[in-house]
């Protein structure tokens, strides 16, 4: 099964929210939708989607870039990485990391931190998760 990486779009919002819940993030849906929309249009952030050959979204990664005085330039941080388990998982992980890190380097990052999901609580069991609400993205 092949995986391709592409920039996230507003239409991917519900799938991204679901992926993030799978790694332990449980944002309030309206707050998520507002933040997601702003992030997609902010040049200091990258959100990338891993899509399988059949069009399913199987992973996502977000990377933030900011100036840091100590390194004298831009630091990029792979903040979130969420991948569905399955035969595509290894390929999606590798390609998402390569794409986000590559884009950070192209944009002049002097340092790249790849500790995705650090400090995120463990995912809740599926039975304990609230039903996802429709996100107006």
C-alpha cells in the first residue's frame, strides 16, 4: 500500500481531530476548528497529511517554526505526529518525518527538534472517548 504526503486542507479537519485523539489529545471541537484554520494559514506552521492510495487519511504531522536567540536563527519543532496502525504505518511515519524536516530545512531552520507528542497523556480507551462532534472547519 502506497502513501503520499500532502499539505493539510480545511476539509481534512475531522480526520486530523480523530488522529490526534488517537495519540491522546482531546481538544474542544470549536477551539480545535479555530486553531486548525489559523494554523493552516500561518507561515510558521506546517501541517502535512499522509494519504493512502485509496484516499484514506492515515497520518498527520504538525511542525512549528520560531526564532531562538541561542541558536541565532529558526528552530523547528515536530509537535504532533499521529498515524493509524496498519500496513501503511511505517511508510507514513517515515515520509511524514522526511517531508516536515525537509520543509523546515528549506525554510532555513538551524535546529530541528523531533520529539512529537511529548507531554501528551496516554490515549483513553475507545469506550471512554467522547463521540466526535462535527467540526466546522
